[in-house]
């Protein structure tokens, strides 16, 4: 059984005070952690205060990025070893915006993934496809290249993300068929590369224009195990509603 994972990706929004106020507003509404895992990926400087504020809860505070190296002369980078030392369990690697604006390559993302796994931080590995060509070679070649050298057993520590580029932050509505098809294709690829057992267990998330109105339908898609939410996660009320989507979906059925 794959536990649903709902993640807020704040990108470069919210200062420390705003981040802590947001936590104050949502912590008492966290869903049962046996049913849903919830995470927030804030800016790097807000991670430590947020980890401290959320320490008595199951909320995951997640890194948006980390360096290939754990220490040394790499000005401006973020060490995954030091994320681990703060109690961070997950780090996003290879988000579409990292690839687009910062020219991150498959090879660099691959090295980051291997470093994170070595340091005991679980990578959320992002792959970006086109909306019209979900099954295009792009997603598959990204997956193939960024997972090079990753042994099958480590897939238990990896979460995959499918984000169709056109749906990210562009105001385009998410398309549920695209979400399901992208996640399904990724699962097929994992099956081909690592076997059926691994494919059955790996969590695959969807990202792009998720909001309180469409999360229920997106999460009902059989191959979508979670969502990465940008804009709609910035409002505490909206995020609280989305992290409790199971409750909302249930009460609308009853
Ligand atoms: P939006 O939810 O703002 O489209 O951002 C999503 C995202 O970054 C998915 O990877």
C-alpha cells in the first residue's frame, strides 16, 4: 500500500515569520499520519526554525535542493549532510525550475541523488514531461540518466515526481488524464528497469496546477500517489484543505 504524500513547494516565497505563522495555522489540522504523509519545502533558511516548530508532529520539512558535495568550497550551495543533521528526511532534486533556470543536467542531478542517498536523505526525484507528449522520450531519458548507478533496493528510499512543464505555475488547469498517464508511464519504466515488486511500491507524485478543487480527482487516479503543490500551497487555509483531501472527498461522498 502506497501512502499518499501531499507536499507544499514554496519556491522562493515566505520569510521565517510567515513560515512559522503558517505552521501555527495548520499544525492542529494535520491529517492522521497513518493515512497521509504531509510535507512542506520552504526556503533553505526557514528549514531549521520550521523543523523545531514541527518537531512534535509528523510533518516533514523538505529541502528544495541540495548540492552534489557535502562540504567544502562551494559558495551558496546547500549541504545535504547538514540537512540531515537538522532532522530533514527528504530533499527535492531536479525540479523543472532547477533544470530550466539553473541549467541543472541529468548528470548533476544523478550525482546529487547518489549523495543524498549516501547521507540518508530521501530524494524526491523530479522528471518533467511535455503535456502533449507525456510519454515522450524526455521523461524516460531523464529517469534513466538521473537514476544511473542507483541499486534497486534504494528505490524504497526514492519518491518520483511527474511534472508536465506546461502545467507548472502557468495558470493552466491540471489535466487528470495527463497526470495519470505520466505517473503510469513512469511506473512502467521503473518496472522495466527495476522489476515489478519495486514498481508496485515506489511512490509517484504529480505536480502542476494542483488546487483544492482538483486534488480529489487527481488523487483518485490509480497511479498518482501524491502531489507537489506550488501556488495553491501558499495559503494556509487552502493547504489545510488539500492535506485533508481524503476527509473532504469522503464527506462529499457521504
Ligand atoms: P504550481 O502548483 O504552482 O503549478 O507548481 C507546481 C510545481 O512546482 C510542480 O512541480
